[in-house]
C-alpha cells in the first residue's frame, strides 16, 4: 500500500468535510447519525481517538468501521462481524453503455423504493436517509424501480460509487454496468476521482468493475462493532 491518503479512511475523510453536518462526535472520532449510515471513523489509532469512538456507541447500537489500516477495537466495544473488502479506483475515462431504458435521477419521492431495493439486495449498509448522501440514478421497468446506483462517501477530490444493485426480477440486462458507469462518469465530469468498495469475496461485482476499468487500490478492513456486554 502506498503512503496514507484520505482514501485509506474514507469514512473519516467524509465526516470531517462534506458530510460534517450529518456527523455526531468530536475532533478525534465521528459517526454518521443513524438514519444516514451505520459507518463511523476516527482520525488515528491513538488511545484518545479510540476512546472517543467507543463513546459514540450506546447500548444496543452498532457502528461499522471501514479503513485500510488494521482495526483496533476500542475498550468497551466488541466485534460483531469482521469482513474484508477491496477499494477500487476508476479509470479517468469510462464508456457509458447505451440502453433503451432511460437513466433517471432519483429523488425524495423514490426514497421508500430505494430503501426497499437496498434491503432486498444488500449491496451494503443502507439506512432510511442514505439516499441523501449523494446523487442516485435508477432504472424503472413498468413503473418498478429495477436498479439503482449512487454516491456515498465524499471528500475533496473524491466521491464513492455505492449501492449498486438490481432487483432479482431484472438481473442479466446490464443495468448495474450502465448505472455504475454513468455515476462514475458524472463524478469525473465534476473534476473528481471516482472510487468504489466491494466485499473481497464478491467475485461477480469485482469482475464487473474490472471490466469497466476499475483497478484494486488496496484491501479494506471492515468491522461491525457493538457495545461489549458487562463482565
């Protein structure tokens, strides 16, 4: 892995910049307010930062950490689930495949369907207000939301492509490819670099992203943490 960059801690980089208004926490650790996302991050692995992170998790609550650095579990928290992911960077030029279905900009009117589609297909954590973190595009078939993709973590110079998913009734039509490419192209048109993250075991998704020109930059350590049970 190369020298550390904000890409190594994309959650923290977002919460101290473009998504600061959606954050709870202080100068060393922050989390998204629960309706926006379960993700949290900290500035570094210092004792003070880890203690501030732990203080953000109340009884019955969970946070998700995603970073290139090894995850150190703060005192008072426990690992509920551990996963490995990859962070992939987009090529500077990307072709958006044509198709007969229009790519629609999704709005607040689509929020309930977006939430339902994400919960059905599980592209990653998606809460009731996750759709407000960035711009989302979708494809409708006979009035139904068949597929979508959008933006999640965002900080100066970079925006993440996220929540790429297709309803099982409409898979195999190239919707994920078209939407991923279109969201990526729009990020580049703003003069930013697009990136995305996928589970390391999700071979079909990684194969799709590679076919569009994305390349793996680094592995990501993902941990779901909860308040530890009293001894």
